[in-house]
């Protein structure tokens, strides 16, 4: 039985409404988990499509988390950036990695808000593309060789990556960075900061903000981190590795 302390107010309200419908003999409304189209953009920044349904990553990441995370949290960053861009056109005309690497030069009035929203947009745009339903094989070829050379092999990399993610205090991310030479490293960042702010490229990363896992895992971040590897898209990560070495990897 779920204890009251482990049930969020939002979840409690959903359970109450569902129970009320049953109690009075009304059918609960069916939940549709196909991804809805992104809202029409009201500026130059656009919310990216996932490429899969909200429930496609279950049982490892639940549908409600994916919907709220992608549409509301990421959507809020997009809305903020479009609002900032109304008065600061440079946001729309400058590549995001450059904006992030030089964020301290952004206009003072929007500096922190734009930095946070740019980082949030970049982090999530990367995050959605490096996951896939059912996962996608283990790394091979040049990517596998780099993992063995720089990170001690796949099992050690996962353990160290999970450990770094677990040590993030509060909210943040854990990343694997990649250099133009293909060298890999594990980096963690607070909040929506990103290695792009340090002029580094991101191979992949995992979101350890509570909104990424709390509905399913509550405070069990370690369990979420361990299960996340089941949806890692190694095919896409290998493509990003090749792009990094070719100098074409953006976000």
C-alpha cells in the first residue's frame, strides 16, 4: 500500500478523480498516450517532437512523466526563450552553443533567465533523441573503443555515470562529454547548466531533476539511473560521437 508520505498532491488528485468516477458509475476517461503535436510556435524557438509516444519508454519511464516533462517543462523553456527573443533578436540569430559559451555577455536584464532557458532547451533537445523504445543494442565500433579507452569499459562507465548522477545535490544533470579527438569524460552540472557553457560537446546525458523520475520512482534516484540504461539509444549516441569527431555536433 502506498503511504500518504509517498503520494504527491498531483497523483493524489488523479487517484481521487478516478475513484470518484468509479464510485458514481461513470467510466473514467481513457488516457491517450500518442504524442500530441507541439503547439504552433510564437517565436523562433520550437519545441522538438519526441519521435515516439509518451508511453513508449515504459516500464522504465512512465507516460505521465514523459508528457509532463517534454510538454510542460521543456515547453516552458521554449516559451521563455521566445519571450526574450521579442526584444533581443540575437537569441534567434546566434547558434545556441555560442550563446551558452558566452552567456555572461547576454544583456543583463535577461542574462540569468536566458542562460537557464537556453541550457534547459539544449539539455532536453539532446535528452529526447538519445532514448528509444526498448533501447538500441550496446555500443560498438569506435564508440565502444572510446568507452573502453577513456572510461574503463561499458560496465565501469555505467557505474561511474550513475554514481556521479546520484551525487548531484538537488537538481541537475550528468553527462558524457566528447572532444573533437573523440576523448570521453563524465561531468555533472547543477540546475540546467551544460558542458556547452564550458565550450565542450555533449555526447549524451541524463536528467536527474526530480521531475524526470519522481512520479514513478519517488526519491529512488539510484533506481531510476540504473533503469535508464534500458532506453539508451546507442545507435543515436554513436551518430553523435561521429558528428563530434567531424566537428558537426551542435546540441
